[in-house]
């Protein structure tokens, strides 16, 4: 699975392993509006465990949390592409490694 590998890579500079504070930062980041009026949750839901819907196109989005969609976040290249596209949509910039680690930790923490 790509998440543990990416979490390790993204958290190398954070001075330690993934902790409860990282999960909480990820939850806050995911649910907060950035830039214009969007948050990650705008399209993926709060929490992102069910079907989402793109705010502009109306396209259906499969659940984002891996525990609810085993195909999600399993390919490192696709995860990087997802972050690149979605961070630019929501933040108007790329996400930092710390932001990616926080979001991945949050998504991985969601359980049925």
C-alpha cells in the first residue's frame, strides 16, 4: 500500500513518527476552506467515507478513505498526481510535504 511509504517520505523532516496531532492537523486541513471557497471536503465529503461529488463538474467521486475504498491511495504516482491536481484546485498551489503527511494520516485514521 502506498500510504505507509508516502507517510514515511513526507514525515522525514517532521522530527518523528505520525502522531495524533498529525491526524488532527490533517482533519482540520481537509475540512477548512482555503483560497476561494473550497475545502477538500467540498467534493469528498465530511468525513470522506462515502460517495463525493465534484463541486464544478458534478462528477461522482469514489470514497477517499482507504478503509472505505481499498483501491484508493495504493499507487504512489497516482497519490502524487491526486495531491498535485487537488491542491492546485483548493489552495491555488501545491501542498507541502507536511500537509500531504497530515492529510494521509487523517485519511488512514478513518475506520468503519
